[in-house]
C-alpha cells in the first residue's frame, strides 16, 4: 500500500527534484561548469581585453610558459611552499589536537586561542605579520633580546618566502586541529588504557595509538592542505606582491599578474590550467602512495 | 517562497546592471595625498561655478592607478575623463582605446596647442593623432635639508657626481657614536624612474633612439653601479631601512639630508612636516645635465558616452583658469607657457628650479609592455636586495625584456 | 608521583607557549592600535603603549570609507549566507530524499567539481561577468557565491540521517514535498543549517581573491579588499592599520564564540565525510 503510493508519485518526485535543484544547478553551470570549459578555450587565444581582435594562437601560450623564467620560478616557489607548509601544518595540527584532547581546564579558551588565526581574514593576519617581519618589527625586537640583529625579513629574497610559509602554518594549523580533534574524540579510550598498561608514556601513546587511528583524517587534511597551498594568493598579494626578485611569486599570483596586471587573459588562463594539472597529479600521487586506509 | 527569493535575486541583479547606465559624466584621477586632493576639489568647484548646468561626478582612484584604469577600460567601466600617465601612453595609444582629440581641438576656438610645451604634447601624440592633453609636468629635482647642510659646513650645492658623492659622505653621520648611522646623505630606491635620471646624465637610455634596448649598454650599467654604490658605501639609505613609507617621508623625518623627488613632495612636507627647513636644486650633472620629467594628460576613452561634456571639462581644466589654480600649490608645473609666465613660475625661488630643469628634462616613455618594465624592476631588486652585481643583473635580463617590445 | 607532576608541568608549559604563539600577534596588534605615540615604530619598539588613545579607531571611521566597505561586506555576506542555507538545504533534500532520473550523474558531477582548483575559474568567470557588465557591481560580487557544493553535500549527509517515518506519514496525508521540506525537515536540521550558515559567513566575510578582482572602484570594496588597499597606501601607519584589522576581525570571533558548538560539529562532519 505504502510502496504503491510512493511509486505513484515518481513523476511528481522528478518534477519536485528538478525544481529544487534548478537554481543551484543554474549557478553551478554558469559559474563552474561553463567557466571550466571556457578556460581551455581562452588558453588557446591571445586574449587582451583592450584589443578587440583576439587571435587564435594554438599552443603558443603554453610554449611561452615553458620558456618564461618567472613562471618556472613560480613553479619552484609554489613547490617549496607546499612541501614546507603541508607536512608541518599537518603535524602541528595533530599535535595541538592531541594536547587539546587531554584533560585540561579552560579547554574552550585554548580552543579559541588556537582557532583564532584560522577564522581571521587572511588579509588581517598578513598585515599583522608584515609588521612582525618589518625592520623595526616584533621579530627583530625579540631577536635583539638574545643579541641577534635581523633585517627586514620580507625584503630579503632569501627569507621572504620562508616568512610567508610560517604565517601560513600558523593560520591553518588551528583550523585542521579541529578536524583532528573530532577524530581523536572518536578513538576508544580502551586503546589508550591498553597502551598505558603496556607502560607507554604520553609521547608513545601519541605515536602508537593516535597517529594510526587518525589516518583517514590525516589524508583529508593533507589533500585540503595541498590544494590550499598550491593556490596560495592572499598572503602573497598583501605581503610581498611576489617580490623581491620574484622570490615569492607563486603560480596563482603569476596567473593573477598575467591576467589582470598585464592583461593577457589567455596566457593567465593557460598558467592556471598548468597549475590545476599539477594539483591533480599531486593529489593523485598522494592517493596512490598514502591512501586513507591501510590495505 | 523559493520563487520569491529567485525573483528578488533577479531584480537585484538587473538593478545592479542598470546602475551604470544613467550616471552623469565621471572624472577620475589618482590619489597621492589629502592635501593634493583638496586642491583638486577646489579646481573642480571653479568649473562648477562657471558651468553650473554641467553635471559630473569626481571619482578618485586610490591604489595601483594604471592597473585599475586598464581594468576599467577593458571592462567598459572607465570614467569619461581620466589622468593618463605619459609613461603608459604609448601602450594605450596602441590599443586604440582612447578617443582622438583633434576634432575637438579644432572645433574649440581659443584652444591654442602651440602654447603647450612641445615635449608634453608629443608624449600623447601618435600617427598624427592627439590622444591626451597634458595637464601638468614634473621634473625630478633634488630636495635638501638646509639645517643639515649648515651643520656639515657645506655652503655650495653639489653640481656634479663627484661633488654630490662628497656631500653625501660629509652628511652621513653617526650622531650618538654607537656604530650605527643616524643620518644619511641621500636616499635611494630600487625603481626604474629613480635610476633613469642618472642613466640620462651618463648618456644612456632605456630605449635607444633606434628603438633597441639600452639597458645592458655601458652608460646604463655604469649609472646603476653609481646609484647602487651610494647605498653599498653607506652614504645613502632606503625607505624600508628607516621604517618610512617612502623617500619623502624619510626626508621629512630627517633620516637623510637629500632626496630626489618631484613637486608632489612640496604639499606633503607642508602638511606633515611644516617645520622642516628645506631647499631645492637641480640634479647634479654627470656627463651631461639631465633629469626625468613626468607629464600627465587628460584623456577620453573611446567607449565614453559623454565625450562632448568630457571635452568641455577637459578644456576648462587645462585652460588658463584651471591650470593656474591647480599648479599654484607647487604640486606640479604648468604645461602652458602662458600660464607659467603669467604666474611667475620663472621668478619663484622654488618653482624656477623646476622650470630650469624642464630645459634639460626628458620624458620617460618606452615602447615595451608593462611586463618588460616589471622585469627591469625585478632586476633592480636583485641588485639591491640580493647583492647581484648591476652588470650581471642587467645583461641577464636583457634578452627577456626584448621579448616584450610592443609590436605595431 | 613526582614524575607525573613534572610531566604535567611540562605539558602546561607547552600549552601556554603555544597559546602565546597563537594569540600573541593579535594582542600586539590590539596594543598598537591603542598606542597614542606617533612614533610607535621608533626603536626599541614599545609593546605596551605609554599613552592610550581611541584616535585611530575614530580615524578609521572618519577618514576612510570604512563605513561603505562595512555596508558592502555585510550586504554580500548576508545575501550569500541566506542563499546558501536555503538552496543547499533544498538541493540536499532533493539528493537525500527524492528519486529522479539523472540523480547519480548530477551528484557525481557536483562531487567531481570539488576537485577543480578555483584558480582555473578566475579568468573565465571574469570574462563571463564582464560580458554581462557585472564587473564592479554587487551582482558580480555576490552571484558566483550564492550556492556552494560543499554545503549541498553537508546538507545531504545530514538529511540522510533523518528517519523516513515522518516523511512517509506526511506523504500519505498528501503533503507536497516542499511542505515536507519546509515544515518537517528544516525545523529538525538546525545544527546542520547553523553549520552551513557559519561556514558561508566566514568564507564570504573573509573572501579576498574574487572581490579584489571584481571590485574596481573603492566604493565597491569589501572590508578585506579595503584593508589590503590601505596596507599599500599607508604602508607604515601601523596604529591605523591595526585598528582596521581589529575591527574587521571582531564579527568572525564573535560568531565563533556564540556558535562554536555548531562550528566544531560542522568541521567534524566535513572531515569525516571524506
């Protein structure tokens, strides 16, 4: 009886479903599907908004990218950035979550403390860190207390990228801490009890129980971290504009510059596609060599 | 409910679209300091009084002006009248986004193009068409701190590179003798505009008269070596070393005794450091006497829907009244000979230095895209921040910049 | 026993050390924003002001178009948040509860789109909006962020946990699906809706890359774009900059404090779904 009633409304269901989905799908098609396909088209053209005719140039943009020293530098910078930030922030997030999962007073306060950088606008944290890293800034003040003299960290091509990486680790580790915390809370207490009986101290418990148990979450955190780091933009825009000497030009900043500063949208689109391809390969490699479940 | 939300969104979008349509004429400029904006608003009030029926909106554009204007021209959101930098003019004239102004010029009876200094008119001219009317110009001159000069016992102003270096040395002082310099002779900045006067003085060029790239030629390299040498030898500082916003700020805070700047530093100092006792002299000469002059024009975009009105406003702003009022603060020099003569620019103790400099000043214009220019900036950064030798930095980058030559 | 105590002490030392690292920069920026000294940057820096002032906060309001930016940010954020909550619930409901042809294809397409790096869409989205003449309008700033796939996914997951009985009884009574959604599902979904709302709020309030490209004139800036612009214009006027940064951070921190329960739940479920 019941089943008949429901199957009778199948047509009704379809109608309802599509009317429910109409608006989301419209937005999705206009601002995701179409642009994605369109990106490939643009990348084959010399597309400048100020010039009415936009000649088809085939693969010329990609060929030029392969020979553009700034783009190659951007790939290098982005890779260094990602390889430096992702493992560090993942480990730090797990470590923070482990601390937060202990019996401590004022847990809500500490959670807020670690989480504040993550919920604050990237522009805000970048501005604060520009001050910290500036010549007469906080970092040099702290260094002067131990008798070290530092210069302007963001104006030195050797340190600028590294300085921005530290900012990124600082902001995102708190965010991923929350992800890990949820995972930690679902680990049965009995596992820790068992480890304690075996005489494991807290540090050993961390490595032997916690780390293996949160592997699926670690996978998720690393994937998100990879995608985020490969596309780092806000911090670069605010803190260094890619300088000095292109030492902080990342791939997405390069895309932005080519497209909206030099107005070569075809070239910019091509560089974004190369970046997307790199991200795909990286996540695929991760899935292959570090799957979320151990087989 | 759902339909309502969608409807609201659509209405909202349509409204947003229409916003642009019925606007009156718009005028845009960049923003450099509150004092400058105040003067500019007064000039605009003058126009309003004379033509009360003519409506327009003034929308100053803060931030990276060339980038923004380019974006606006490309997205058809550009104002009907805007400042055009002489430096970016060749590219824009190439792109064919600006309205040729010759028809307007010939229709306006009392518009005398010969009254403008030729170098300023030529900067906005291409293939026999005029794409902008120069509103003012500004040569780089040397600002110096009179008090510091007195203390150091320097009574004759430097006139060539040698005496300039000597002055810098005498003006560089460690006042509290803690091993750290407290006062520098000069302030440098790794920007192309700042180095160009020295290049010109040394007989070099960004782009040679035959169109080839001059940045790796001997005169250019030597000039950069000289300029960079001032910094490495410790007689010149940089703004960020002093926690200062820009060169003028550092000069105002008395971190350095001399600074190169244009007229815009005058209202800034009057506003922020009214006590400072400073003077101005022409840049010291190298092999020849030279400096860089910046000139700015008003242009009308081809896509404008208010071209006639925009021309009326333009004609007032570059006319005798508008230009006299605008240049009276010293922020920039008039591009009309008649205005300069009438307002005593040639006799004024400060302005006459600018007018004298105009005699040997050269505009900075290149037929290379923004990217090519940016590559040179990066090469300069490598010299100043990564200790790369000027010669290597320039020869390494030459091939790369050549790729960005604008093709006609 | 003694060893345990030392261990505990060590543990708290780490905890406090970490807290200082994570909160310290904010505390200093608060301190600078209240510093009345004009030469706040003279060496050695003063971490605690000798003289306190509210002048920089006043200056932010008075001398900068901060009010306009606030209006823009509030407008954009609220429209995007309401739209996301409503439409992701609707779409989530359709995926969780309705059977219709093409469901699997559409859903896997949405899922696959999560893998598309946002940067690739930047240029084409810009060109599309330029064709519609939506650059530098609220439409251009708001439209692309009206629905997000992650939120649809979150709502679908949540609705799947709701028992079928309720809905079937209502169907027998002849209720329309929209009424079932509106009167039965939404009221019991507050935690999930709150999570979607908070996420969207944070994301949209802090969004930078898109608004920085779409807003051309400064009357269309959002708060983060405005702050980034101020950083370039007033590069070393730290007290003013810090006052601005504090002001724009307050709403996000307040929302977190009020709704942190939902927040943590949301992150947790977002984490577990993968």
